[in-house]
């Protein structure tokens, strides 16, 4: 999974105090924010749901040409049960 590393300002080398940001979460959240700004409630709601499924490890994301491709995680045996466990 891609990640952005933000280094401590006092130390230009990577340190144990680095903050690792979740690039995928950032990108999806930005897409959702842009959708709501454009008044596209359906896209916003869909992206919010996909973010929740990703954070629960039900789906994973593959990126192609800057666009997210959503896939069911291989670890999920029963998708309906996994989703109902979220509720």
C-alpha cells in the first residue's frame, strides 16, 4: 500500500517519530469531499461506504491511471456475513 511519510522537522532522516499518512484514505476522502462540493450526493455516499469497507478490510484498492479499482479481499470467505458484522 502506498504511503506518504512526513519526517520530523528537527531530523531530516526517517525516524521512529515519523508520521505515516494513509495515502489511499487521503485520496478517497478528497474524492468524497469533491463530490459533496459538486452536489453529487450519490458519489459521496458511495465513496464513504467504500472507505468504511476498506477500513474494515472487506475490500482492497488497486490504483490504475490514478483511479481506484475496488476488489473484495481474498481473506473474506462470506461477504454477506462480513458486511452484516459491520452493522
